[in-house]
C-alpha cells in the first residue's frame, strides 16, 4: 500500500474506531510497560557493564601495543650497543697501528664516543624496561577488574535472561496485538500518541474522562467538552496535559 492509498484508507476510518484503536494501543503499551518495569534497571546495568568491559579491553590492548613498541625500542638499543662494541674492537685494533699521536687521539675519541653510546643505550634500555614493568602492573590490575566485571555481566545477563524468558511469550503476543491495533490509525496520530507518551510520567497518552475529570491529570473537563468527546466526531485532547480524551466513562447509577 502506497502512502497516498494508506492516507485515503485511514481517512475512511471513523473517528470512533480510531479512538477505540488508540485505547486498545494504550492498554497494550501499559501492559508492555509493566513487563519492562519488572526488569527494572537490569537492561541498563547490562549495557553499562558491556561498555565498561569494552573500555578495559581497549586499555589492555593499548598497553600491549605500548609494550610492544618499548620492546622494539629495547631491541634497537641493544643492537646499537652491540654495534658500538664492534666499533670499539675495530678501533682498538687500529690503535695498534697508528703512526702518530694525532691519529691515536682521534681513535681514542671515537672509542670514547662509542662507550658513551653504550652507556646511553643501557640507560634507555633500563628506562624502557621500567616502563614495561609499570605497564605490566597496569595490565594485571586492569585484567583483574575485567575479570570481575565479566563475572558481574554474566550474573546480570543471567538475571535478565530469566526475567525476559518468563515474559517472552506474553510480550510477543502483546506486540502482535499492538501491530493490529495500529492499523486503523494514521501515522500522524501515532506520532502524536508516541510523543505524548514520552512526555508524561506514567506513559498514559490516551485516557477516559472519569468523574468529570481527565483520567491523566485529573483536571476538570467542562460538560460541553464532555459532550464533544462522547460524540466521537473529532480527536479531542485535554486542555491541561495534552492527553487524548477517548471517551467519557459512564457513571454507575
């Protein structure tokens, strides 16, 4: 069905039928609200734990990458130290065959520079190894927290799965009924219904007039307005809270 044909079809639905459908929809949504209320904060707690665990996993991965970088740096410094030792050995041999003091002193300077290079490399290696030890300690602490949070998540998911399992069939049935209840109602009215539900504390977007008052905010509804509501000729909302007033409840005689 195209949007145009759907609009025409909805236009042919009497207002009374739309209001009846909205009342049914409200009843079904209230049942769903109650089912979800039983779950309490568990869904949000599960999401929070999942986010926290993901954060810890990212942190561990980052530490691992940093440690890998430090190990690569240590490897390069060890190679530099090894290269310096090779050069020192070479210069020692050259010193045995110098022709004058100037050549001897020049080679001695080179040897001193290479020894300094070895000292710097050793210092950098020690510093990097210290950083690795610190990061490994951080990883250990983070993994400990990660294990705790994973256990918490398993417990919370177990609780939630149990609750969801108990109401799953009922919820599916209500959702199917809800789908049917929306068919006589145009999208514009459904959008307004959803918006009102989101703006009121108890989720009641469609109410009856009871004892001359709105069933949502309990403000008085004048007799003439009640007569308009009973006629079911148009959608009427409460002047005070904006809820849809579907009908006037008959008083017991």
